[in-house]
């Protein structure tokens, strides 16, 4: 009885204080029984075959097949599922000497570096990892090859693809994986499709699609570019992704890439699939400082509220699964197992919980919600609106004036603060849906980001 009374008292005090803690947010696991993923009717989101929304929240794990044991993959998958991730981005022919350096079981992917002679042992390993992911409730955004095998530019290479063997390699992959329930094809691999590369990437995509019409496909571009530059009208490109990359620190890069993609016709879903990684040097130069969890949250909500249907998180040590014995890329400074719980990774579950608590498919970017001056890209306030709600992201806690008149049919609204650092939701007040509201966060400065929730009272 004492325990029950104590619990009642905690609930009472929470309600009295107007605080709802969603730190242990209940988020839905991926449900493959709902059918294959497809583009929603409005062209803005991904949904299951039965029409229910799919929350695309990915982690960047480019070297997954190349550097981890099955026990390490089990550990990694479990961690990511627990944080609300639904997709893992990984590469079959990996970047870091993925052709010559074998995986942890002594296997390399191709015989004689020939895309027409895949090594069965390697692809049995890929099969196994895909099935492990399925059991955990994870999609794999499967990248057929990193870009250095098409256009070396930087990296190890060698260039092994032409249009003819790319098409055949694509057919092999499409036939092998067409019936797996948990694949999203991510053609490309940190490269442009300029010049001769265009026909190679296009042939690879067409090869996959010649065998596999069950899975969606996109293209992963090099930094500060978008798939839409080359493939927006290609019938195999189901949604666009951009890479805002690891140098830009303000909102201008989203205006240049994501906002532009959102406005294209025909309409296609879009998202940032490689933003600033947590714990990577800004502009790849340690003297500039390092991106941290505040930078992650900023890119997360700038992306989502500007029209992104989902988001990809990245951590510098995780994408390469850095540990002693490996060459640290991009100044990686932590063992990946020490980096797996960096604070930015927790932001995913809070963002999912917030968005899934409202009507998912009606969400649109709407800067008209913001009334106050908002022309400083370093402190850019970004708003999104859907059926019966609006959300306003204030990245550095600045006082912001918003309109209360943007929610259709609302006579009264509830106002809440949502803390993206810990998932807490705090009641502000109820008020008429008219005029403006001056939002004054309790803290300000970098790392003190807040989301104002405007919710229709039904």
C-alpha cells in the first residue's frame, strides 16, 4: 500500500507541475507484416503497404559487414533498436579497402576484384547480417558499393565498374535480395554522378530493379549535394537524399539542399542521409572544434521541420567502427564501443516519440508560424505544422513570437515546451487560438534548444 500511495503521489505531483516525462518513450518497433515500404499518396513520406506511416530514423554504419563480428553486430543492433532507430545504412563493397582487406572471418567480397564473380562466402555473410537485422526489427539501407570503386577521386579504390558489369552486378543483387523484407536500396556511395559516372550508377540501379521491384531505392551523393541533381526524374529513384556533410554550421545548407528538394516537381520524399556526425572535427579540422550532441539535435530538427520525411544520425567512430589497430579516419578519437552511447544518439527516440504522437502524414514545413525576425541562419527557428498541431524548433533558446492562428479549425490550443535533450514535455497554458504568443524558453545559448508545441484542443 505504501508503494501504491507513493506512486499516486508521484503522478499527482507530475500532473500538478504540468510535466510529462517521456524519457522512456514507448515507440513502435518495425512491423514487417504490414508489407513492403512504398511512397505515400501525398508523395512526402514512406508508408507500409497497408498505408501506415514508416518512421525512417537511420544510423550510419558504412563498415558494418567489413569490420564487425556477428557478436559485435548483435550488440550494435540491440543498442540502436533500444534508441528508436529503424534503419541501418551499410555498404557491401566497403570504403576502407573493402576489396582487399578481408572481414573478421577472412572473406573478401569478389573474386579477382571482378563484380561479375562475387564470392559466395561473402554474400552468405551479408545474408546472415540482413536476417539478424530483420529479427531485431531493422531495415538495412543497403549500399551496393562505395563510390571509390566507380570514381576513385579519394579513398582506396580501385575503380572496377563500367556500365556493363555494374548492370550485371545489380542484377545479381536484385535477384538475391528481392524477397528479403528489410531492404532499402541506397545506390551511390559518397560520389557525384557527373560525367562517365552517371551511366555506371544508372546501370547499377537498373540492374537491381530488373530483378527486384519490391524495394525502394535512392542515391547517396557526395558532400553538400543531392541525388536530385542527377536522378530526380529517374523511375528507379523513389526518394531523394542529400548530404549536408560535416563542414556547414548553420541553416543555409538546408535551404540550399533539403528545402530545394522539397519544392521540386514531381514531388518526392526527401531527407538528409548524411548530416554532421557527432564527434567529428568541424570541416574535418580539429582546430575548428568538434560537432557534439547539440549540433546533432540542430541538424535533426532543422531537417525534419524543413520537410525531411526522416533523418540519419552519424557518429565519427561508429561509421568506421574504429578501434585500436585501425587507422583513424577523420581524426576518430574513441573506440566505437565507447562512442555508442554518446548523447546525440539518444535524440532519435525523443524525436520519434514527439512526431509519432501527432498525425504523421499531414506534416508540412510552415515558416509562416514564426512572426518574429528570423533571418539569422546560425539561430534559425524552424516550424512545421500538421493536422491539429504545430511544432516550432528554437535551436538556441531565443525569445520567439509565433502565430496561434495557423491550426485549421482550432478555437483553443494547448501550449507545451518539449525538451529535445531529455524528452520532457512541460505544460505552459491553454489559450484562445488567436493572435500571437511570445515564447520565452527558460534557458538560452548553444545546447539550449527547445520545441514549442501548439496543439488544438478538441
